[in-house]
C-alpha cells in the first residue's frame, strides 16, 4: 500500500513539473531609468536574468513590440514638440522608418500578422484618443470613427476584424469591429475593460478588467450559441495588467502589483503555475513581450555595437 501511494506521489510530482512555467528565450520591454525610457532585452541566466539595452536615444520611447513578419521592432518615440510618433527598428537596431502625425501623438502599435498594416491610437491635443490604422511604410494614420467615442488599445482578430476598447458613459467596453463595414459590436461591458490582446496561434482573447479596487486579466470566450462570457484568469487582488502571450499561446506574461510594486510575471496557461521574474534597476517597466530565440539572437548581436 505504501509503495502504491509512493508511486502516485511520484507521478503527481512529475505531472506538476511537466506543467512548470517555461522560461522564454528573452523578453522585449521599455524600461524607465533616470526619468528617461529606452527599449531593452531581458535574457534568462543561471543567476536570474540579464538586461541588455537595445536603444540609447535622448528621446523617450514607449510601447515596444516585435513584428515577426517583417523582423522589426515597433515603438513610439518622443518628438521635439512633446508628441510621440511611431518608429521601426530593423534587426540591426537602425531606425528605418518614422511616422509623425500633425494632429497628435501616435502610440500602442500592434502589427498585423497578415500584411503590412499597423493598428495604433492617436491622442489629440484635447485629450480625445482615436483608434486607427497605418499602412506601413507609406500611409498615415486613418482613424476608426464610431459614434463619437474615444477608444483604446487594439488587437487583431483576423484580416478584417479587430478587438478594441471604447469609452462610454458607463465605462470602458470591449468591442469587435468589422474593418470593411466599420460596424462594432459590444462584447464586454460593466467596469473598466481595456488592453485587448489576442494570441495569433490559438485565437485566445484576453483583456484587462478593473472594478473598484481590483484589476485582473480575463480570458474571453464565445459559446456555441454565439453568446460571450469571460473568466477571471489571474484573480488579481490589486492590479494585474499589460497582458501578452508567447507565440505558441502557452505562456501569459503580465505586470502585477505585489507587495507595493509592479513585478513581471509569467503564467503557464495550462496549469496556472506562475513565476515572478527578477528585473531590477528600473523605475517602471512597460508591456513586456515574449520573444523567440532567433529574434533574441539577432537583437543581442546588434546590441553589441551600441
């Protein structure tokens, strides 16, 4: 009998270990040091982790992401007038494209996995935020107008469909928008719902929902009868936000307020196990992005020339 229980315990431990959080090859993020912000690459090491700067610009940068289709880093960069524009850096970390807008600041670039379009937002001087799209590399910002409502961060559902947040009198809602028709359908309402993220490989949909003093990352589901429901994924007691996923859709990365400071957390989506990453030395870290090994190797090699 004791031997039987020992075997069950061993199999249980093995199963838990097999579902442990997989360490990514690297993480792209924007870090704030001495009141300025640059783009960095974090790499795991036996001692915990190593951070490598990818840019050292006098202008502040934000919202960095990796466009695997074109091998580019997209980000926003501060301009001389205080507004932000979009920039693209190639694998050698050379700025090969800049887009400034005469009406406001551009930010939150989300590149298309299908073609050369980039979703982003434009903040106008009166505080109104427009959602829209840019055709890389020659197009300007084209807003997604909808009932005069401001919007927030977007994500690609398909070549002709996106998910985004809208500001309404009752709070932030999550909508799905058909690009060809301009029609939008509210999927989630109640509370503050924003920061959409969709994994390309699995199609799983995530968003941040804050109600009262609690903020969590939720997963969004569509039932067989086409109705929508959502599940509290991280069960944050204070503030979980800035979600992203690995390219295979197995790992969630997000920022979480714990013991009075924001930490970067990895979560295995199958088992729910989590691992907090050691990323010291920054006043703030924004939107960490999980990278594949080939992208890390290319960016790391180029960083040596900075």
